[in-house]
């Protein structure tokens, strides 16, 4: 599946989606098209990661003790950051006004600090 996605899926995205965006002459509309595509791709990543988080919860009541628990939550925050940035089409004022990305960056940093602290034990 992954190999198929790497070879066929990404090629299809390039040919169909990105090429369609590249045909747009207006720069802002072209970039908006690509930000929309990035958003869609990140939504897929997010759903897969949420499914991974669900596997942890279903299989182990002490899942937070698994060394992968915090990295999986970091992926959740990273996806949220990409979703927020792409939803706002990369416009800093819109991103700052929304506040969502700042919250997720703080959460990502917090989890990163925890991982570093845990690794030193």
C-alpha cells in the first residue's frame, strides 16, 4: 500500500492536483490552490495518526507510559500546525488572529521538552 502510494499516489497528485494549481495565472489564487491541497493531504495524515492514537488507547490502559505516546501526540500537534497554516493560506496575520497555531506550537514544544527530559532519565 505505502509503496503504491509513493509511486502512484504522489505521481497522481502531482499530475492532477498540483498541475491544475500551476495552470492558475494569478499568484494568490495559485498559492491558495496549493495551500488547499496541502490541507487535504494533512487531513489524511491527521486521520491516520488519530487512528494510531486510538490503537494505543484500545490496547493498553497505561498507554501514556509507552515511549511512543508523546511522539504520536507531537505528530498530532504538527499536523494541527500545518492545518492551521494552510487553512489561513500562510497569511501570518490570519494565523495570529486565529490563535490555533500558537496553541499547537506551545503544545508541541511542551511534548518535545518532555521527550528530552524522559530521555535523560
